[in-house]
C-alpha cells in the first residue's frame, strides 16, 4: 500500500500548503478507491484526500458499512492523521473496529481503530 500511496501523492493539488496527502479506502469486497487533497484559493473549497476517497466510493454505489479500512499518507517525514472534518466523515461510514493506517512519506506507519481516532463521535443518534 505504501508504494500506491507514494505514487498517488503526485496527483495532489496543494500549491498553497505544499502538503500533499494521498488516501486509499479499501472496501469489504476488496475494491480500492484513491483520493488526494485538492486545495483552492478559497480555502473552504479545499477537499482532503480522505474525503475524496470516501466520497469516490459512495459515488460508485457503496454504502455505510461497506468500508473496511483507510490508508493515509502525508508528504511529511512524520506520520499525519486525518483532520477532524475527515474524522466526522469516517465516523459516518466506517465501523468502530475498522482500521485507519497512517503513513509518513518515509515509510513510518501507525494503525488505529476508528474508535480511537474518533472519540466522542457525533452521529445519527445525536440528531434524535
């Protein structure tokens, strides 16, 4: 997965931060969906790699519960983690025991269950 993420970073559009991020979501059936961060001069219009990958899967007909794991790589020498907007989207579509693998560009990797990355989640039960 490391090589796929490293190659995918070339597609990042990050001229403002120079912080490329790539992500690959793996579905329960083994299909993979790539994503990269795409920045915008209007910073609010920027999309993160994690959400790009997740929304790609949704756009291709996958549903909540079809997700297995998420792999994320930053262009940093340090391991990077999904932002809290992405964690909210992860919480929506992944199960608590699904794994998130976080990589540095140098090959360091950490894995965390969704429940550890998304503590005190806001979910559909909060809307009742």
